């Protein structure tokens, strides 16, 4: 029995000296690196870009996500650029009538012990990246586009052209269009759900009072809906319009022309339609679903976040699930 305990301690000590590889330097990948680093584990984040998050997307984080960010020691940095909405308010998009109100703000924080935040995706990414850079046990490897993965009884090796990095496990946190997923579930492919989301950012100070309110607004229309909420500490309003249909495209930061979708909102009330018409620069992304995977790991590889279980944006929980 004593020998068994000693062997377990030896194995745990050896594991701490090994390298946990994380493919993908997005929200889920960086959160995983921080979690490993806080436990004293070595982690290497392999990111094909330069770790710059430039998309103009907003993001909502419920208390299930912010509670984890607090445990990782990054919530304070995230809150510095976030916004705490007072409520989620739902409207009938055709009549403009208020349908329901869900309290957020202090009510959520009291009930769940963590805040409900809205923020710019780049601000969340920046806070996570800064935490990784402060951890000596985390190594960031930009420009590492994983092309091969080989695993044996003792290690796993990720290769990118002339570079190779070895570790004891590999976490695939490389999103909906994951390249790591084929090593776990080779036949699993996302499929288009025949819906498209369009997003933009507007300066909040120039908007009518209704859209400067400290809320998450949700407007419901026939085969369409609109979501808006403050970001950047309240300086900007993130706007997302979702319609059924559209062309299938890979990626989620594709330039879009208003003429492509604004006609779908012709029957909406004046207030909601005026918000859409005030924006000139839009980005779009085709919404995809991935059939549930039978398993998320294989050998020394495990999937995380959208690589394993992507969700449609309707409950605003994709990033939260990856962080959890």
C-alpha cells in the first residue's frame, strides 16, 4: 500500500514536468492554459495566428462563466472593460411591445455569486492572454499551424512544417472547424442550419434613449431576431441580427452588405428597424451545427469547447461552455 502511494506521488511529480499541448489560442485554449498553469503544470499553446483577436464581436458571459474566470484569477481584468447590464428585456419586433423582463445586474450576482457581463470578445481574449503571459509555466507559440499529430505510449508530438513540439497530452481547442477533431472523430463534420447571423458595432452615445438603456435587448420577429447590448464599458453597442436562410460560408468574420438581409426586417416597428438601418459596416457568419460526438477523447488527445460541442448562439453560452 505504501509502495502504491509512493508510485502515485512519483507519477504525479513526473506529470508536472511534462508539457500539456493546447492547439488553439482562443478563449477556451487560453483558459485551459491558465488552469494548467495555476496547477503548476507546463502548457504550450500552439496558435496558427499571432494571438491577436480582431473580430468586432460582442460576447455575453453568465455567472457560470464569470465564476470560473474568478477562480482562474482573471475576472478583475475582464471586468475592467466589461459592462453589467441591469436586465434582459424581450420585445415584439413588429409592435415594439415589451414582452418580458429578466433581472440581471445585482440580482444575478446576489443569487449566483458571480456577475453577468457583456463585453467585446477582443477584451476578454486580451485579459486571458495577459494572464498567460504572466505565468512562467505557460508558453505561447504563435505561427504554429498544426499539420500532423503523432502519439505513442509515452508522448504525443504536434508538427507544423519544420517545427515539432512534444507533450504528454494534447487539447484540441481549435474551434468549430477543428483540425484536431479528425484525430478523435474522423467523420464528424459541421453542417449548415440555414440561418445566418450579422453583427455590427455602434457608438452608444449617438443612439436614441431606448438603445442607450443598460440592458440586453432581444427583439423577436418572424424567422428573424435582433440582440443588442453594451460593450467596451458601455461605450459601444454590439448588435446581432439573425435571419433564416443565407448562403453557406466557412468562417465568422465575413464582410456583409446590408442589402443582403435588411429586407427581411421590412415589417418591423420603426424603433427596431431604425437601429439596423443606422449601421453601415456588417460582418456575417453562417450558423453550423455539429452532430453530437460519441466521445471527446482518443488516446492522449481530448477536445475542448467548440471543437467538441459547438452550440448555436441563441442562448449565448458557447464561450461559457468552453471556459467551464
